[in-house]
C-alpha cells in the first residue's frame, strides 16, 4: 500500500496535490482545479485552512540519491 507524502517532483507550492495524485493515481492538475473550484464556492477560508493543515501534517517524500 502506498503512503501519502508531499511530492518533491510534482509541486507548485507544497507538493500536496502532487502527493495525492501519486497516491491515488490521479492527475494532480485535476486535483488542483477541483481545489480552486472549491475555494471559489466555499469562499476561500475553509479550503486554505485545510491546505495549511495538510502541509504541516503530511510528511515529505523520501528521496534516494545515487
């Protein structure tokens, strides 16, 4: 089972949507568009709070250097 990590390769700000996309095999761009729509519908505040909490709670992806 894959674990959820902040993506180090597919990120715009923190890598949350890149990590979610990798975990659930969904295009991260689709997740970003959904988040933007939810932000507009929910009047920005709740979505931003959830994003910040996720940024703090989700660990960074482990990278292997050769």
